């Protein structure tokens, strides 16, 4: 099996992590230890949730994952089935964050604050469409993307710990579409955090780029790089590998590698299951198929963990023509293509990832799914959601199924127009077209890592904060 930045998604409970294995059915002969996090490479000791959220990458180059995966029984699942989405997030987070570190009342308040800017009263919403197509709308946050869900919570957690210790961090983010704008919105204007975002010029939609470059805040630094989504990760990884630099300037990441994001995204899968399961009165509980549009792998990893916790779901990763995931699962071919292709589903223009069952959709498949959904339901799908709908339309089995919708169609005008559909733009997105923009270009041949180093050093000098050292333990 292949790996995601040196880490297999199966490390989320299917294989030993740090020399230990916990999960449903594990019999250790004793109660699990308090929740701690270990590197997937096993080269360092355990840290608590605060240490994991601030580290991003572990010092040995691995990723922090829970030392054990909590196991939930059928009675707990039935009880949770009545919870709202925010209540589910609170229950799940409380399993992975000790009350000593973050008291439950405080945890609840932070999550409520995180979701206060969402436009839908339920935070997320399930649309039940014709032909059994269930679409879970995860995009009712500020930037119209599912990443608002996890990053808004993560931003609150970070601010809580930073205020408590009066510390500052520098956040590095590489984005293929929506991560950058969601991360920016989660920390914009915060005095304890500076965020440095690299986006691939020409690989994001105009709206995605404008959502980043129109944020004129002192703590927001956007770089437009002339490279693809995989290439922009290289300078970020280079800075993290330089342990002395990373420690001196308190570097952290809010990409898919950050455990806090994966933790919150576990709730998507529980909520989707409870919304689409035909009945919870049977034993064993029924299986629901969760179809996950997949780029970097964070959301499908969250699904793997939900599965290991005892949620009876079948996961399907659906991808565009950058199909390394599909080729790996179907044929064991984890080889990289010569180039990453620019597609309608730009946030999935990534090659490094992995999962369980899979399906690949071409641009033509994406457009046909968008057209069919509109013709049958008068419902607009974004191209990423359309990849999931394409998979659904191929299945004749009638199995209970939920397609995760990661973004609003309003963010993908060009894709809608190519499919012969008319975009419906909310005023917040229309207003972006006339706003002031600010970004720093990164040209091919330029040392991007060095440019980042210099900006981080200059910002730290301006703030007078270099060398504070946020605790990682």
C-alpha cells in the first residue's frame, strides 16, 4: 500500500501506531490510558492534544495520531443518533481531548463559537434528491467549503491555548483550493497567530483565490506560486524538517496533517450515517455507504477512524482524473503520473493519498452528473460533489448511501458554465470581484522555502516574538 507524506491512512488504527494497537475489539486486559498522541513513525514519546495540535508534523517526520481509538457500542450509537451536528462534534471531541486539558463546558463553548458564523441553522444539511441521491451539504460556513467546519473549531482551540500561555505561532498552509481561505478565516485578525498560505496560481478557481487574496489583515500572508498543488507542499515540508527553525519560530500547520482537523471531520461520517441509515432498531446495525470526494486524504482518514470506532459504514473515495488513489486500490499502482492535470474539481488535483474502495471520474463524467442532478432536482452540484454523484448514478444496488458535498456550486462558475448550467452567486461571493487584493508571487526557479523563511523572520522581528517556544508536550 502507498503512503500519504510517509504515512498510511491505515495507521489510523488498522496497524500499530507507536508500537501499540487499540480499536474496536482490542483486548488489552486493562482500560485504555488517558488519550495521548504518538508519531506514526514511532520515533518520539507521546504528547497530549495541545502538543499534537501545535506540532502538525511530529519531529521525526511522522504525523500525530491517537495512541488508541475509542470503541463505541450499538447502544451509544443509537443514543447519538438523536444528536444535532454540533452536539456530535462535542461528544467526539470529548473522547480525544481530556477534560483536564480542556474542560467540557469550555470545549462546548468553543465549538458553539466556531459554528456561530455558519449560515444554516443546523450547520450542515442533508438534501434528499431523486433516484436515492442523498447529498450532505458541508459547505454552509464563511467560505462555502467543508473545511470551515474543522478549521473554525481548530482556530478556537488554538486561540484558547495561546491566550492561556500568552504565546504566538506561525502557521504554514499549502492549499489546492479551499483549505487556505478556511484557514485564513479561522485565524484572521488574531494577535497570537500569523498565517502564511501558498496557493498554486491557475489551479484554484478565481473565487477561491479571491477569498484568500482579499483578506487584508496584518497576520495574513498569501503567496501565489507558479506550481501545482504537490509542488507547493515541498517548501513547507523543508521548513518543518529544519527542526531548529521550526522550533525557533513556532511553526505549525493547518493542512490535512493536523490531528484537530481530522478529529472534527469524524463527525461528518457519524452524522451522514445517522441521517441515511434506514433503521437503528436492528442487530447488527445496517451499513451505510459514505462516498467521499478525496484530494489530500484528511476526510477519508476521518472516515477510517469512524469505522474503527465501530460506525458501520462502507467508505468509497471518489477522485477525478488525477486517479492515483483509484489506481492504487484497483490495481496496486501507486506510481505518480508525470504531471498533475488541471481538472474541473481543482481541490482534488493531488496525487498523494490513499483509501479503501474507489471510483475515478473524468471531466465529462463530472459535467454529466452536474447536468443530471440539475435536470432531475433543480439542484446545483459543485464539481467535487458531482464526482460523488457520478459514483452514485453508477450503482444499481439501492444501498443506503450518502454523498458528502465539500463545497458550494457557487464557488465553481467556470465548471457550471462548461456544463451548460447557470451559476447562482450569493452576494458575499459577488462582492469579492471588486475588493482590494494582496499577495506575493513566487516564480518558477525561485527558492520558495527561502522566501518563506525571510518573511517569517521579518514578521517575527516586527512582532518581537522569535524564540518564545510554544510547548509541544
